[in-house]
């Protein structure tokens, strides 16, 4: 949940650290700090944003060509100056930044306290840096060995970088359960939680695996070992992203930019994977395990948040097209309820970052029981991509806004292609209908562009509704998960309470909430249940609710009843979520901006939830 950046080389470290922290701030923005070595250890940290740290460090000694930085999302200890990272050992020799949770920190802290250590913060991180110091002192070993021995005593997840006040020529990085990328330059190294702070300087990276650590030095040498002290031959990868992809590109917020990128990223997600004219779909992971997937008696989707909503749409798609039962599980609950998993099951693990701790834990459970794990994620080289048996990248590109938008759409596209490919292989879909859907998929980017042209109209609606205290979102079939997603977006970035429901469930409780103050967003594009949705709208209007209806172009009946109408292009019903979600994203965005909320960095949230 936190962002780590570090540098060692010929350049001044501080500007690299600050720029890196700004690019990682979507991972956490409770506090930020840096530690620099230049004859002595200089640590500067401040509660708040990276900009607050910059102001605090003005006029201070920020010289040095080795340093570490951190932007925090609080887990242990409230967000304040003393709990901000980096943390320094009692002797002042070692400084450490950390992403993750040390689960046995309380027991370790008690042992260290009994040995005479004192603590200035409430964090588990300060316990870890002092544990490293104690191991080095008691075992009389090198810092490398002290880090390795200490981490073998730790229970939990971590990504760490350690520097030594007495050695300006090397730093040590390690990971377990939290991402860490090592960028390799010309006699210089960059370390970060993801690639965004690195791409400006080098395209050559190594992704550390769980329970691995690296020692890098100023001479340009690096060694990677396991915590069992076995040296690993590194696999150097080329980054695919470019600098432009992590800039705002003239948009006021990353979220708005990413909403507008959806036509392009959906085209990228299908490119090379399907042909409408020839009638084929080709997802490499599905091909690789075709026999096992086609014989599967059940799919289990495990995901969190927005990815869980895309998984619900996947349930409708796979069951409807491929005629295989699907269960959709919250990853955060899955591992704790002793789920029934068979070897014949297919586990679909969905995560934008590929680092979601709960989803990774669910994968571990599934693999222990011999199920096939198919990962759907956005980040190349991420943990889920590496531990899955097979998978598909969504190719959405970097998503900086905390509230996920284009990642949702591309996940739905991959699930659609998967359902269609399995259905084709099993013979549960006709060739004519398959080609019909594929043609619509090819044309979908243009239809999304047309939907985005409604932005000004949606902004006017937002102005009328921005002061509401509650919202309801209603949808049926494929649009029920979109209702959930629309409600989540509004909650995340505007802090308005909102709930999504299957439209027919409204009369089983939520209808009691409806009055003249209650906006109700109704997704009414389903041709198969249109008359039922009409009835739902009538029920809301009978109780003086405010209806915002998303309908197909040319709709007349619901348009005549609703207070506000958003007309979108018509498409195949199974593809409607890719269009209906767009107005909901824009509505949430404009309401949040009008309420003065920080759209890209909503309070209490971080982009990648790498802790449980």
C-alpha cells in the first residue's frame, strides 16, 4: 500500500527520490520521507503529501548520491511525522523503508525492548530496522547476513530497502508479498514499488520474487539471493511502458484521462486476440490449457473491489455463453472460510495491479488444492502474473487514479473473450452469433467515443445532484454489477453514500429509502428485461424519487418518465457493461470535483492493496 523508491549511482539522489515519490503517491499519501547518505545520515519526513515533504526539506542538506524514499498509507500507527518512513535504528547506523505488515512485530518488539531498545514510533517498521541491528550485533555478521537472518524471523509481508550510515557504496533490497522492482542503469540502480519512477532513467529491470533479496553497489554490480542464501541468476526484462503514459496529458486529473483512454485500451485489449471476419478468438492462456479448461465443471472468480465487479460480469458471460457454473468470491473472505476447491476447478484471479494481497492469498489456497489458476491482471511481471499457471494481460497501461476505470473495462473485455473462446471450443455458441458479438467488440471503441461526447451533459446532471447525501443504483442482468461499480465509484471519490442493487430487489428493502431527496440511477439498456425496468422506474417515481436513466438511443418510454436521461449507443446486451459504465464514471468524477474532493487520491484509499 506504500510507495518505495531508492537510488545509488552518480547522480544526486534527492531529485530522483522526490520525483519517484510523486509518481508513487497514488500508492499512499498519509506521509512521506527520505534518507540520504553524504558523510552522515540525513532523514527528512513529514505527515501529508510529498509536497509537504518538499517544503520541509527546503534549505536542508539534501546532498548525496545514495538515498531511500517512502510515501505511506498507514497500517501501524496513525499518520504523523514520527510514524513516517524512513525509520532509523537505535544506533543511528541503519535506515529502512518498508511496504507491508510484520505480523509478529509485537513479540519482536518486546524482545528488543527487553534488550534495551527504545522506540520513537508506533510502527512495525521501526521494529524491523532494530531487529536487523540486533542481529548484526549479536551474530557479528555483515549487514547483508543480518538482513537475511532477520527476515527469516519475520512473519508477514514486506518490501524493504536498507542503507548503512557507514557504507555509502551499497544498499540492500528484499521482498515477500509486496512488489519491488530493480532498475539497472549505467553504474547506477533504481529501486521502486513499481516501474513508474524508473522508466525515465532505464528500461532494464529485474522483478524480485518472494523471499529474495538483492545487494547493489556503486560499481554497478548486483547480486540476488534467496533468504536461504542461494544465489539466483537474474532475469532482466525490458519495460514496455513509456513516460507519456504516466503523465496527465493535458487532463485535469488522471481519472478523467483514464476514462477517456478507454476506447484505445479496449482496442489494445482485443488486438491480435480475435478476428470478426474470420470468426476466431485466441487467448494464449486458454489455448495452452484448453483441454483442462473445456473439461472444467466450475469456475471460481476471486477478486476485490472493482475487479470483483468485473468478475460478476464474467459470471454472467461464462454461464450464459459457455454453460459452466461460476462462483464469484471476495478474495478477502475466500482463504478464511475453508472453501471447497476441486482439482477440476478453474480459478480466475483478477487484479489490476497483480499485487493484491488477498487475491494472492486466495491463489495460494487454490494451488495447494491443485486447481488451475488463471490470472487476469494489468501489470507485466506482477506477482499474480508470475504465480498463475496461465493468464492474460489486460493491456490497459498504467492506471494512476486510485478509482479504477479503464482497468475495469479491459478486465471485462478479457472475460468476454474468454467466455466466447470457451463457448466456441465447447460448441455452445453458434458461429453466426459469435461473429455478431465479435463485430460489435471491434466497433465498441467508436461507440465508447460517442458515449464520451455526453460528458458536458453529464456534468450538468452532476451539478444538480452534487449535494445529495445518498444514491441508489439499479441494474438487471449484465448491468447489475455495473450498478455496484457505479455506486462504488461515487463512494470512493465523492464520499457520498451509495448502494447498488439488482433492480428487482428494490422492493425488498431499499424502496423504503426513496423520497424526493433520493437520486436513483437506473441502467435501462437491457432489451430482455425492458418492461421490468419500466416497472422499477414507475415504482421510484411513485415515491417522488429522482430518476437518472441510462438508456439506449431512441428510447421513448423510460425517457418520458425519468428526470434525467443519458442516451448511449446500442450494442449487444452482453457488451452493454462496457458502455453503461462510462456515464457512471463521468457522473462520479464531476460530482467529486464539484464537491472539492481529491479525485485521484481519495482519503483513506490507496491504489494497490498489498496488505491484508
